[in-house]
């Protein structure tokens, strides 16, 4: 057994877990944060993407113990003060989701993608290439790509306004 | 109020989205109940074997293990075998040959992944550890995976009930008339066509949580179902789990289905049975590889097709022989897919005077095959549209012109294979698509691509499909074990808010939005005053669920009928209160008005009056709640044209889809945004079939593509942005004129892609999936000198 302690969505949590507990199991079963999903066993689908210390991570590929001491953000922690994150808002506006199962991982990956590219507007080819690690079976990606492009523009505008 | 901001035709953003984008969706695996234990199944590693012994002693002694259960106990407890709900008779009149399928098989396993036992333990990890410790001794038997091989003399036999592995040998159409067409044909086109086996892969794996309440002798099942009432009916009537009133089935948020969540699988019923047997709630969540090994697969047809043309290139006959692989067992609706959902669509958009089709279905040592997005119609469309393109090439006619020459143009049109098309305008969708892609300019684009060293090709697909399945009497006469109507109940609350209880089930389709738009359109009330309730057998009246693109055409038609009744009663109340004649009352913008006066009553006041019942018309019952059942009068017939342009790199065989235009006729559209999303998804699944996806078995029956590392799911950079458009002919068969849009993309796109690739590479010898290796090999075979360079 291992004692793990981390900050999840701004709250410090400490639990004793089996050594083999995956971060996604810790989040879903240990903390009841069921917005992070498991869609495969091989780290391909990306439904489980969360942010660990600001970077997108497939939480099915990391032990909870490895994340001890980290700052973790899940889909539940993305909106602030009841206001949707621009990526969340863009997914809704552009119909970037249908069944919703891949959506949390898609959104967390998109937030990371936009940040890694410097917060500027992203083009379609970049977005499609960057989505390599996230599978959606419903939308054909068409509206996901539109949503991420729109969110990247919104966020670039916000960044410019802040400067 | 047509054209209103929230009514029919409005691009309303989805009401269900907020919970999904904030991580507050409630899927089955998100559910937890006190004392819950976890199930993990012990599965056969062999495709075909006798089970010699099962030794669970060591497993039972492991930490946290509550029980290890096997098939003997299941049979002893009287749990029934799994069923196939659609009876098909062979052409000699004999009924289909169905082998027994037990939820846990302790004697004779017939595919890799078949469950032989189940471990129930306190945690999932403990159950997994113990499942590994269950010792099963097998005596392997020879296996057969290919349907043609299974029909051969001396092939391994799967079921005593089905000699020669033949389930049925069925036919449709007029063999003599078709033979006559071929005898007088000026040209005959012949092809062998394979439709590759696919795995549906909704992103949410199947899951079940079963709880037994001993005091009430009552079960609750949360499960990933497209049709919870049908699940309850089957679990109750055929598997003997419990009478219907003692079994509540809840399908909460469900993460996609595409057909694979219609069926009642072994695992869900084992959870119910085990929850009573162990006295603890039992949860099972499928792992992805388990899903590959147990979710019903799709397609897997081999066909020989012949098309007869007269001297003017008019089609005079079509003859098809198909062998369909149904896997190791007959899944719930498997028998209907390669028959009434397939061969009845072989006329396509064309006036073909004579058609004959023979279908043999076969057992093999593979995962059972059943309906997957399109279900039979993609197989028919692929066959016919590959034939159309090939025939046009053979007679030297432009493929678009060849199709125009043979289009059906008068309606209703009775085909030689049961279907009677009610309405359509195939020229309209063809011309819209050709114009959008600039068909005339293709030669220039091809020349330009050639200068870059790329082979550019263009391919058409003019599909038709049958949705809104279907008139209950008609499907009953064809062997269906159920009626295929839908139900609705509209409850107006005393304060005027409205709840619509529907037998349809939403697992991505956005019913909570579109169904509410219908109410907004009819009553002029805001969407925020309407709730759509579905997916719980305790809340909603019996309904048939969602599959076959039926929730609009059938499900919403039931809601229309219930709304009609509510409106009629409300108008009587309004007329009474306003002291006007009932015929003078109109409902506009959420208000009942008396024609030619300024007298009016808002909707909520009429609702309140219905419940206070202080002043109702003489003899009227209080309340404002009405139910309806809608049974369609015919199938609906969505149709359209897809045009695909590809560029092939001759060095690598890699195919890039450079343009894709879809022109669909879905009849009336409630929410264009949601309809476009359905098409995007369908197109991507169809392109996945054409380019990427294949359930690949080795000769021993091992599924080689049983994970996302091996089975190529379409990624974002595999597909283009699509260009969509619609043409509209209203469906005359239902009150809203809707046809259905959920499957069209997956039905129409594979032949468009393959026609484009074969146009580009100049050879027709190519099968799906057109992987770079397959395309390169086809190129090399066709042009050995160039490929060698």
C-alpha cells in the first residue's frame, strides 16, 4: 500500500491506495471524480486525459503514486466560478460532442494543445495532427476540430486583451 | 411558428451538453451502490474447444473473492439461453437452425472470448486476480473462421442443430424473371465483393450494475442499453430472471451504441443472476479487448453479383448470391440483417425490373455478428454502387450519366424486393453533389495532381436506405418477434411545464434537444419549460428504443400523436373558460386565443385549470396528460449522393481523401446542427470501413485486431472536413415528414471511397480496407513495370 497526497482541482487529498492503483482509478473510484473516463486498455483513446502539473497526461498510464505531490486538474475542475472554460464553451457552441464519453479527454487535450502552441489561433492541420491520441466514434472529428479552432481564437483574443 | 428560434428547423444548441462538458455525465460505470462487488469473467482462449474441467478452488480462496460461478449453476438455476428474435425460413420452408447459446458455457466453447465462468470479488483488482487463478482445462477442436470455408465438406462443425454450419438458405425475388433478363442481356457485369468485418466500438464500453432486493424480490439493472424496455422484456420472458414488474432496467447516459448496445449479452444477465446468488450488488465493466471479443461485430459478407444491361445501358436484371458470417451464435437480430435489412435494398435508386438474391448464413468460430450502424443496408449499397461504377466503366459510360439513365422517377415505386419507395428525388441530390464538387472540372484536377506525382480519382455513391423500422404487422409477417412501433406520453404539469416520456433512447443523438424543439414548435412554449424523460422502465411506459434511425420518424411521430391529444383537450378547456366555441380556439405562441377577438388565456392557466378542476366542461376528467402509440405505415427512405475525391501516392499506396461532398434527403429536419453531426459521424465510420478498419482473424480463430493498437479506428487526421448539403422531399408516411439520418453516412460512404480509389489507380481489384499496403499491391499487380520502378 502507498500513501499518496496530491492537489486535485485545488483541493489537497491524501489517501492510502494499493501500489498498482492507476491515477484514473484513484480519481474515479477514490475521489468520485467520474468525469474522467476509461475507453481502452492500451492508452490509445484519450478519454482519461487530465492535467498533471499543467500538462496533459493519460491518467490510465500513470500510477496514483507517481502523481503524488502533483497538482492535478480534471474536467470537473476546468470551469471556474460557474463559468465554462472557452474550450468547453466552444465544444457546446460548435456541437463538438454527441454521446459525451470522449469529451472530457478531448477538452483536456485541447486545452493543453492550445497552451503548448503558445495560445495562438490553431489551423486545421495542426489540430488534426495533435488529436492523434484522442479517439471519438460519434462526431467524425469535424466539429471537434471547429470547436478547438474557435476556442484557440477566443483564447488568443483573451491573451492579447490581457497584454 | 415555423422558423422560430427554438422550433422545427432551428439550430438549437444541445441542452444535454452542459453535463458532458463539465464531467457530470452519469454513465453506468459511474454508478456505485453500497456493498457493491465486481465481476470479472473467465474467457476461453480457444476458438473452439471442449471444456474438460473448471477448477476454481484456488480462486475461491483468494482475498476478497465472494463467489466463482459457472455454467452448470446457471443452467441449474433455470436461466434461459440467449435468443435470436427474428425467425427466418429457408427457401425450402424449414426454420433457421439455431444452436443453443448459454450465458456461461461450461461444455463447448465456440469463439475466443466466450465466457466460461465469472468471479465476483470485493474489488475489481481482486476479481481480476482470481479470474487468472481459475484453472480451466480445454480440449481444443479444429476451428473455422471464414464463412466460405465453413460451408465446405469436412469443415469443423459448430452446432449439432445446424448441419454443415448452415443456418438458413434464403432467397428473395423472381429467379425465372431474372434469368430471362440475363438470357437477353447486351452486357453483363460480374463482381466478387467482400464486405469486411467491423467492430462497432462505441467509446463507452458496455457495463452493468445489478442489485437484488431480497425483501421485495426485485431487481434493478443499470446498463448500457439502446432499448431498456426490450432488454427487460427479453431478460424476463426468455432468460427467466424475474417477471417484468420485478425488474427495473435503467439506461442512464450511454456513450454511443451504433447497434452494439441493442442486444442483451451474457454479461448483463450474469450480473443480475449473480446479484441474487451472492446477495450483493454486482458490477461489471467491459475492458476494451473484452469488447472486441464480445460486442456483436458487423458486416462480413461475401457476394457474387451479376448485373444485366440492355443495348441502351438500362439495367434489366440483378442477381446476387451472398454468404453471410453470423459468428458462433445467433445474436438477437442477426438473422434479419443479411435478409430483410439487406436484400430488400438491392434495387437502390434504380428501376430494376428483375432481382433475385440468395443468402446463406453460416456459423463460424468468431464473435457473433449483428446490426452495426446501417445493418444490411451498407452491404447492399456497397455491392450495388460498386457494381454501378464498374458497369459504367465497362460500357464506357460516364458513371453519373449511367445512374441518371436508370433512376426511379415516379413514386410510389414498387421494387421487385418487397420495398415500396414512397417519395424521393434522386436527380436533385445527384445534381447538388456534382455541382458542389465541380464534377466537370475533375479532369483538370486530375491532370494537376499527376504533375505532383499523385493519382487522383473520383467516385460516386447514390444510396438509398430504409429507416423508421417499421410497420409492426409487416415485420411480424416477415418473422420479427416484436412490433416496431413507438410510445410517448406528454404530461403537462399544473404549472404548465411539460414532461415528455419517450420510449426512444438517446445515446448521443440529442433527443433532449430535438424532442423538446417539437414541443416548442407545437405549443409555442420555451424549451426551458420542457423535459424529455427516457431510459428508465420505472418512469417510462413500454417503448422499443433507438436503432435503425427510427427515433425521429417513429419516436417523434408518437410524441406528435400525444401532443395532438393534449392540445385537443386543452382547447376544450380554453373554449369553456373563454366562453367561446372550440373551433374558434387557436394555440399561438403559448397562448390560447379566440379567433377575431382579444380574448386569450396563457398555456399555463389552462394547465392549472385542468388540475384544479373547479371549472371544466361537463363530464371532462381532470388533468392534462395523454399517451400515444405510433405504428408506422411504411419504412422511410432516406437517399442521397456522396462524391469522394482521393489522391493516391503511387510510391506508398497511401490514400488521402481530398474532398468529400454529401447531399442527403432526410425529409423534414428538426435541428440541422444535430443532423449534420450524425452525417459527420456516419461518414467517418464508413470511411473507416473503406480505408482502415478490419476485424482480422488468424486461421485458428484468434482475433488479431483486438485492441486499438491493432484495430485502426479513424483518427482526426485520417478524415477530411466534409461538405454537406440537403435536398428535401417530405416523407408522406409520418406526420412530420421525417426520414431518419443516423445511418446514411455509414451506408453511403464506403462505395464512394472505393469507387474513387479504383478510379485513381485504374484497377478494380481492390477490397476494403484499402490500406496503403493493399492499394500499393493492387497498383503493382495492375502496372507491374511502374510499381517496380
